[in-house]
C-alpha cells in the first residue's frame, strides 16, 4: 500500500535541482521507499500516545540528558526525581508537552507543515532552554547572535546569520516549504523536513527536536507511524548527522531513519 493521503498528490514531478537547492542538501530520491503499511490517523496517534515515555526518553538521550527510562516515567507521572539538574528535568517535561501538543493537532486535523506550527512546537520543546523560543532567530529581542553546530574534529556547521527581522530565514523557510509541498511521498517529505530544520538552524536551540516533531506530524497525518530514534542508537545517529552536515548528502541519514521506523521490515529495500 502506497503512503499517500489526502492532499499529497500534485501535478508533475519535483525538479530535483530546485528541491535540493531550497533544502541546502541532496539525496538519492530513487532510494526512498514509497510503499509500506498505511494506517488510520487515530491508530498512528494512539501508538505514539502509548509509547510516550519511550519516545521522550529516546529524544532526551539524543540531547545528552542523563535521565534513565524509569526516571522519565516518574517525571511524566508528575513526581520529581532527585539528584538531577532542574534543566534536565525541564527538558523531559518539555518533550512530553510538545509531543502531546503534536498529538492534539494531528488528531483534530490542525497540524500543518508551516511556520506557525513549527514555531508553536518549538515554543513547547525549547521553553526556558533556548535563548528565545517560539519564533525564528532574529524575530525577537536577540537579533545578532548566530549559533553553530559543533562537529568535533570536522569543525562546525554555520547556518545563515541571525538578522533583525529574520528576512533571510523566513525566505529560506518559505522556499523550502514551497518545494517540499511538491514532494508527493509524505515519507520522503517528512524525513527531508527534519534534515532541513536541522541544517538551517531556524532557532537558537532545539532545532533537531522541533524538526523531528514536524517530521512525525507529517507522517502521522498521512497514516504513517512516527519514528523514534532508539536511545541505544544515539551514537550512530550523531555520527551520521556529522557526515550529513559536512557532505550535505542526506541519503545515509534517510537510510538510518528508515531503519528506525517500526514498519522498516515491510518497507521496500532502501
């Protein structure tokens, strides 16, 4: 069964050169799976709801958070865990709040691949952690500091600079969304959005977390189960992300994401 839902079809093929330029990276589109189990939206949201603690723990481990899975479960039940920094506990709570908001929007049909949704999810996931949250870099009080992604021995990845009003970032975001909307396969669209947000660094912090939420919103809205990168594969995730930042080739990262999908065994060879 092909992963296509309402509103996913369009006229004409996506021109790869234009798409890749808008994203800031390329990938082998022929290797992205198009077929696999499709489900009702209520089934995809129910699955993520049931695995909320696991999803939050996986995401927190990717951020270097020291909370164990039982401790995450405790925090999500409303009980404070001693012996940890409040910032680590707040990060867990923020991830849970953002996931719940994502589920709410997908369930009621208000999730959209747009700036407002992305900003709203960032406001949840990066609250009190990023320098500012809920708007693009340059749209708030801080209009000059430009963050970078440290890549260890590979140096760093420097995104477009922070400018007052964020005209540059708004243009990058709008152009990227316009081209992504032409990608018929929501599985490809979701993975590309995650890497788009991770590379372009639209926010001061929380970019990968926000972009993965958006990716899973795209998935679930089209009957595709959400992806959670297992905590045990955090090192592998980080290594492949470094190569993505350096080479600007998303093929390997998309292959990795496919392998993390709960329906990976049913997907076409990638």
